[in-house]
């Protein structure tokens, strides 16, 4: 869910070609993911399920989507700099 939210927010920020907005989205989504992993981990542990599997799955998706998110920030950075810098 946080990955989809991140992509939507990053797309919106990149359409504005505003580097500050893109970096703000990175911070907001990072905080949401921190809360999400904490709540998810608490839920998994309370059910007696594997915390390692949850954390591995959560961050496996996180790292894959992080590459996409970084590309949005890089695109916004290039647009703000005025080209190929």
C-alpha cells in the first residue's frame, strides 16, 4: 500500500517539476513506511507468525520500489536544473 501511495505522490510531484516537493514526498513516505513496518511487525508477532518473513517481504518490495522512486526524484532534479545536469 505504501509503495502504491509513494508512486502516486512521486508522479504528482514530478509533474510539478519541483525538487522540493519530490524530496518532501520521500520523507513523508519514509515515515509512513516506518509506521507500517512497526504496526505490521507488532501484528505478526502478536499472531505468533514469523517476523523474519514479514520484514523480508516488506523490505523486498521496498527496495524494488525505491529504485522507481529515486528515478522520479532524479527526473525532478534534472527538470529543476534545466536539462542534463
